[in-house]
C-alpha cells in the first residue's frame, strides 16, 4: 500500500515523499506472506470496482510502471456446497455481471474438469472468472517502489516510526528511529499495525490482526500427482480451503474462525491436521504429497471486512489505507491511486462512502462477504 501510494503521488508530481519501512526490506510483512491471488469475484460493489481497476493495471504493469511481474490469469473457481451459498452467489454474480465482469456458472462436473484432481462431491454449484488469477506480491511492490524512487521519492528502510506529532488537531511531523520529519501529511499504511500507528496521532483505526497459514505441498517422488497444471485458484467457500499450483508444488491454506486476534506469526502445526482433513476431501492427491514448508501471515481485519481508504475524521492530515481483510495486495493499485488523488486534491472518481473511516461510528451495515 505504501509503495503504491508513493508511486501514484509521484505520477501526480508530488515527489516530496518519504516512504518509511521498519524492516530491512520492503514487503516482508503481510505482503510477502500472502498467496498472491487477484479476483473480480467480490460481494461488494465498491470492492469489485477496486478489482476492475487494479487488475487492469496488473495486466499492463510492465508497460506502465516499468517492471515485469509474474502474472497468470488462470481464473478463480469458487465451489459452493449449500443452496444458501448458491443463493448468495446468484445475487453477487448478477452484480458482478452488471459491472461488466464475465463470471460463469458451472455444475460440479464442469468444475471438476477445470481443476483436474478435484473431488466435487457435495458441490451443488460453482462460479468461475477467467480474468482472475495469481500475481507476484514482491514484484508488484518493488515495481511501484522503483518507479517512485526514480521519480524522486525517498525510501528509508530499517527506520521505525516512534511517534506522530500533532498540534491543533492536525499532523505536523513524524518521529522516527532516524530522527524527526516535519510534514503536514501522514499516510498510515501499516497493515495489521494500523491501530498502533493511528493511536500515535490520537486516532482510532479499527483494525485487528488475524493469523492465516499457507502450506506448500511437494509432489511425490516418481508418482503421478493429479493436481491442476495451471495456476487456477480453487476455493471451497464453505470451509475457506483453497489451493493453487506454486511452481512444481501446490500452495494451500484455510482460515480458522475460532482463533482470536493475534500478532503471532509462528506456524501452528497442529492446525495442519484440521486443514488436511478438509484438503483430502477436495484434492485426494494431497495424501501422497509431503509438506516442504509453511508460513503464517496476518490479515488486517475491519469489523465489516471492507478497507478504510481516505482521510481520518479525527486528525487532519492523517490519511488511512488500512484494513483490507485479506484482499489488500490485489487492491493496492487502485487503493494507492485513490488515496494519491485525495492527497493531491483531485476527484478520485469513485464513491468512497463504503471505505470512510467514519462509517463505523455511524454503524456500518454492509461489507464484504467473500473473505477467504
């Protein structure tokens, strides 16, 4: 998010920008730990619009931003195992189609043909969008960062924010481990740590961290492995189990709705047993595979699973780009452009009411239902 905002500010001629990164490298937090999925299939109008813009930029990323990225549009396949889910998806597919997205309805047999090795037992319907896919989070982040630097943006790595100075209800500076920076504008792009940064300025940012695991399965030696050859992303909507090819292996994961908020990113190997029980029901060939490695990252969740994009309603000069609830990487191109427009005093060309920081005080009544 920070790299995208810096890039889009530079495109608007605002190059007096400093991007601060606490770690030695960019994108080593949640960005570097996600599965790389990008999709149009959301339940919320505003999120679909973010996807349309973001995926369009990813398609022309090298030509426009100047760096090649590893981007495969092999599609997202959602598997639905209850008639209640089918009804929800019917309404949302109608919305997606009204916005120009080509989403197909499939029966279980057609779904199984798209993803060889898939066991579609119990599936009553499926949706598929061919323009969804998998992109490289590091490549996108570094592409934005390099282009921003080339335009004059300063990127400071290994520098931690320790405080935000305010006076008269507005931002006047940032305290860091490398000294103070005077500034009338601060962008909070701190991911799961957004609430902590907000408090430094006297603002409450309702974002909480939740752990998510990713496991990499290695193909069995010398044996046939019946898994998709493409990088199609398959998601079992009822359980949130998902998988896609990752090189010669297979990446898979699943959420744990019972786990409370945490900043812990150690791998819970006991959770693998629970994931495996679901996984083998959908992709039996995983029984012959071994786990080569695993990691955990953090989702930055808001109460309604929609992000916060725009100015703080509590502190002038503080801008928020937080709480993307598991779909931040894929929406970073559009979200960064929107926030850069707001900072530059431009019309972002989109109704930002669903992303307003003030919506929670008013009682947000809608959000995103497709959180994986």
